[in-house]
């Protein structure tokens, strides 16, 4: 999708080096991946791409990784992909993340989609992932605001999907990534510990 770009934690455009493909589903939000791929296309590819899967489609009714046929499909997909990541919408239940830490810790990329600007659960999702020990890349996508970027970085986000329109309308995107620089001691707040001891 040429209408989106991926920016890293320094605000640099890394879209040309991003090779993640979002598996096409009926509920796939715009901007989850720069490129989409259907299941038949994935199964016919000779090379093994990096694939993003919808986390909700991998869970059973209790919020655990589903077994049975879905597990067999996941194993089939594993044979046809180089690396896996998942995407989750922040209006989901954050408790799901704490029920499946082992699965999440194995993912190379987790994309958190924010459906509405006023939805602050994306912050909670990023913090929860870091608290359970996730060390991979956390990417924010969807309707977060430019003024929220620095706070999302502090919560644990590593990269951001920005629409081409928004990127062109922001004259100095680097300000959004440096907004929490401390004027007190000169250190960048994004480098400070997330939780300070009392």
C-alpha cells in the first residue's frame, strides 16, 4: 500500500526495508501492513515471506490459542512463512495478552491497531506487552494522533504506520518523536525507565 509509510522510533521512514505482508481477512483494517497477501497467494509462493496474522482469528472463545483445525492451519502457514507477527485491535480485551504470553513472546512483530483517536487502550497494550517480557517490535497503526507518538514510544512502541496524507501534512514529523525530551536534565524521556521506584 503506497498510501502508508512505516516510521521507526527516531521518525525515519523505513518503508523500503519493511517486508511484512498482512494476511487478507474480512476484518483487516487499513494500514496494518504496507502490502497484503491472500491465503492462496501465500501457499503458492516459492519464497517464505514475513506474515502478519490477526490475533483474534487464532483464539478460542476463552481467549486462548485455539487447537484443532485452527492449529493445523497455523502449522501449515508456518511452513510457508519466514517470520510471523500478529496484529490486534486495541478495542479488544487487554486480558487476552496476559493469557497467552508464551505465544506473544515468539512473535517478531506485534501491530496494535487503534480504531479511534480517543481510544487510549493502545498505550495499555504496549505497556502490557513490555511487562510480560516481549522484546520484539511493537508497531502502532490506525487512528493515533501525532501528539501521542512520544507517549506511545514511552509506553513501549517501536514503530508507527502513518498515512501518506498525514506524513505530507506534518511539516516536521521529528517534533512528534522528540516531544518528551526533558528540559530538566536534557535526557530524552523515551530513554527513561517506564516505572520508577518509589
